[in-house]
């Protein structure tokens, strides 16, 4: 029996996407072998590759000014590749700090050039409980780019209105909330997202970039590190992670069948409302540390009166068929990741458990 999976990533995948992979694993479309055995130059895989891009473009309503890329190395490698490509000599990049991953992105950029913190909501204790408002951010108008993180898995905060960076190129790490709702990609010069949260397995990163921004990148770096190289080769410059991209295709197919990004948004808002409603109604037992205006729809974090009770909560939830509820090792507490594949029924099951646990232990 499958468990209810609230892991923060790698996270659960929609069952239809997995069932399709199971059915095609040994023999892909009558070819006599698995998709992972096909050449990335062959017509069988190429059809999957092109379909994945086309489905993503449709879901996003992607303008012709932008292109889709696939990369490896996770979002962490993009932390280094972005300044490698766009932090030209004599320029500086702005970073908005809203959590641990944005800090790591800044650290990589510091190795490669000049950086500047445009805003930070880090508390004296090292935690983040909100994202900054537009008025709190000061951008350098000459910055090579501004880097933001749309959602923060560790601390459970999220931008619900994206920052306006003006004429400065906007680069955004959307690893943990990409495709949770419709977005206007035209407002961004580069979006990157590790697939293992909302759109597939680990092993591939999806990048959506403005073509003109890619063309502005440095040319004095190795070809394999240039985004433009991969754009010109349609992400086939070297062997891509074919199985991971195939699974992304399966997930995107499921999303379209569910009604696309408007449907994902309705589901995700309903799940978040149910969880935060439960937490707020039982505030004497559960505590939610994130300011309400910054609460994440993807990663709901909370604490119990003691660490012993938190450990008991995780153990009893597991016995009840729910996993992935322990908070990040750096933050402690509990965390519910409600990515697209998590159903409203899954969340209602957890809410019922939370109410019963509070009643018996409170």
C-alpha cells in the first residue's frame, strides 16, 4: 500500500505518471527496450524531449521571447552557473536573502565576483519568518542581475507578489513552487527549478530563460558551462538525463489532464487553507512561526510544545500511513510539503490526525 508522502524533495509523484512509467519501463511504445536505453539522438527519445518542452510551454503560456532548457547538477549547480554566465567583470549582482538556499546562492556568487545584499529578512537567531516587501528592497540599477528565491522550503516562507526589479534582469530560483499556479514568465529573465518538488524526479533542472538574456552572457567560459550552448542545441549538446525528462513529461501530461495551472492553484490553495486553518484553530498546541502574509502554500512549517511531542507526532503519523513530516535538520519542528501531487484528500487525512493528536496530547 502506498503511503501519503509529504516529503520536501525528492517528493511524491502523481500516481498516473508513475503507472505510465511502470507500463512502459521494459518496452517503450513497441520499440523493444526501455526509454532509458534509447539514444538521446534517436527518434523515440527525441519525440519525448520535444513533447516535454511543448507541454511546458503550453502550461506556462510561454512567450516567444523565452526558451526552455534542461540541465543537471540540481539547483545548487545553478547557484554557480548563473554568476559564471552573467556576472561580467566589473559588475555586481544583487541577492535577496529569504532563507538557507538564497544564502547558498549568494555564497557561490561571492566566489566569482562582486555581490550585494539587496535585502535580508534573517532574524538575529538565524531564522527567517517572512519575505521582504517591495519597499524594503533597494536594487542597484547597474546590477548584472537580481537573484531571488520564490519559496523557502526550510523556513516555510513564500513570495505571493514577485518583486519588481525594474530594468535589472530578474533571476529566480523556483525549485520548490514552480508550476503551483500560473506565472507571467515575461517578468523574469531566468527561472530555474529542480524537478524533484513539483514536476518530476531528481536528476534534472528545468530552466526558462529570456533568449536575449542568454545572449548577453559571458563568452570567455567553457562551452559546457554556457547556457547559450545548451539553448542552441535544444538541451542536447551532451547526453541529457533522459529518464528524468521522460518522467517530467508524464507529470506535465497529468497536470494538463487535471486542468493546467489554474486547477493546480485551486487545489494548492485549498490544501494550504485547510492546514493553516487547523494550525490557527489549535494555536494553543501548534505554533506556526511564519508571518501570515509570507506563509508558504508549498511548505507548511510548525512546532509543538516540545521536541518529544514532535518526535511522537512523526512516529504516530507514520504508523497512520503518512511520511515526510519531520522538519529540516537545520530548523527542527515539523514540515508538511503539499506539492502538486499531494491531493486535497491527503491533506484532510493529515488535518484529522492533527486534531486528534492535539486533543489527546494537549
